[in-house]
C-alpha cells in the first residue's frame, strides 16, 4: 500500500512501464517517502551520486550497478562523487591492476546510465551548481551542507542508492530539508574568534559539530568567508556533528529566526580543535591536500608555495579532473609536479585504498583528519596550507 501520492508518470515508472531500473528506483523512493512521511515526490534539478569507490562497493555493489545499467538512464544532470583511484594516473598513486580494473567497471556502469563521471565531492565547482531554492538530491555530506547552506538549494543527505534512484527518475520524496519548517536554526552560535585560514574554518566546524551534533546552527560573528573557507567549514561541521545545514549571518542566503539557546565560542575553543586534531608526531610521511576537492585558487597557492622546492614526503593534491585541466593550462600542475607533488584527480585519500602505506598524515582539512584516522589508522597533523607545504618539503611538522 503506497501513501505517497504519485502522478501518472510516476505511477507508470513504478508499474515497470519505463523499464526495470526506473521501477526499482521508484520502489526505493516510495519506500523512503513512506518512512519519512512524504506526501508526494518532487522534481529534482540535479543529483550528486556517492558510493563510487570500488573499495566501498565491492562486487555486490558493482553487480547492483550493472543490473541498473541494463536499461537505466539519468533523467537530470547527475554527477559522481570521488572514486577509489585517479582514473588515469592510478599507477603513479600505487593502485593495484586488479583494483583499477574493477573501479573502471564501476565507472563504466555509471557512465552507461548517463551519469557524468566528474568524480568530485565539489560538484558546485565542476558545473553542477544549483540556484537558491532549487530542489536537488545530493549525497556526500560536505556537498549537501554546502548546497543547503551556502547555495540555499534544498537537499536531504542522500545515500548512494537513493541518489541514484533520484537520477534515474528525476524525483525525490518531499520531506526533511526540502520543507521550510525543517530548515530553521535551532541554536545560536556566537563566534568571538578571528578566523584567517581554511583550517581555522575547519576548526570552527569541529567545535560547533562537537557541541550541537546534527542541530542547525545560526552562526553570528563571522564577518567574511571565502568559498574555500565555507567548503572547509561545511565538510568539518557535517563530519563532526552531522548537520545538513547551517546559517551564517550576513553570508548564507536563507532567512531564519534567531534561536534562544546560545553558545559562545572563543579563540580558546578554536585552539582546542587544533590540539585535538594534532598528535605528538614530528615526522610526516604523507601530506593530503584537497579535502574537499581543491579549487583552482587553492591549487594556484600550492604552486606558489612549492615553486623551486622539492618535497620529501608524499604529497597528494586531490581535485576534480576539470580543475586539474585548468591547472595544467596555467602551469600550476607543472610546478607542483616538478616539486614531486602528485595530483589525485577523481579520488581522495578517504576512499583510495591507503591503509598501511603511511604513518603520519598532515592536512589542512579537519574532515581529512577524521578519515585519515578512522579509515586509514594514520596519526594526524592539522594546520594551514602553508604548514602542510612546509611539512611536505621538510618531512617534519613545525616545532
Ligand atoms: Fe571529498 Fe574525500 Fe574529503 S570525498 S570531502 S576529499 S574525504
């Protein structure tokens, strides 16, 4: 018995008249709608699909995708989250032939369904940019938080299968972050600290996330924030708290009443985040930049800092392939590679099979530290981009 009200077209898909992939997808969306009490399905303007790394999917996941790819076709623009390897330079990053073959098959199945293999967690920097108020179905927690908060688009935090189902039908159930009443702030956060670097914003996300978990905050006191800083903050607050949205007074577009519950954060709180994310390790053998995927502005800065230098630690710059092409055109890639740095396009250090390869990872990303520890058992060092480049060159964390 289905309680979600369906249009004729939606019913047609559910009845299997548009093929088995659309039917399976409608079953997933209707089941979700039932669980969350959605009254209907709504059209989505775009989709971001996660669950791309063969490392996480395994053979069962690959089979599921192959099955859908028999007759499934994306009905809206849909982009992919990072895969488990750089699709071109996987050998250079130490990926095995077997893994590469399976990962390629995963990408082929998605591409056969008309899903763009952008393989990036920053779809908004790679052509999938929704406008304020547009409904989308995105997975990847940092991108979801960025979309709801910074762009003012509307998306739940989709899982891989529900996002794929949205791509294959152009629909999503109308609940959660799609509704006005669920987008209001629940707690006010007063920031009394100066934030300069992207890492400072990551540290702020750590502080707020730890304190309010998945509540929606209204953040007051941040005067200015760049896209890169908001990207870092979105990733961190979503990782350490789980919220799908924040409001930042004077910076984000949605309006919200000011909640009575108030928390003040000071420079000491920011310092405590740096302390928590830094372990007492001096030697650094891996430096991971680009979490979320590096923008062209960040790559330009990395190239500036590496000009004429040589790295002694393994340095990865994770980014979308499209951004890397711009970096190639501008000569930034040449400078970074001449210094011994490597690009990790299409992938990131959280989904690539890295366990056991390094001991101590330095990053300017609070989220990166979470996955460096959790997925790969690395010790972590956390600081600004400048600190990380110094560590890449010297092999030592600043004393
Ligand atoms: Fe993106 Fe991977 Fe970080 S998916 S947000 S680079 S952990």
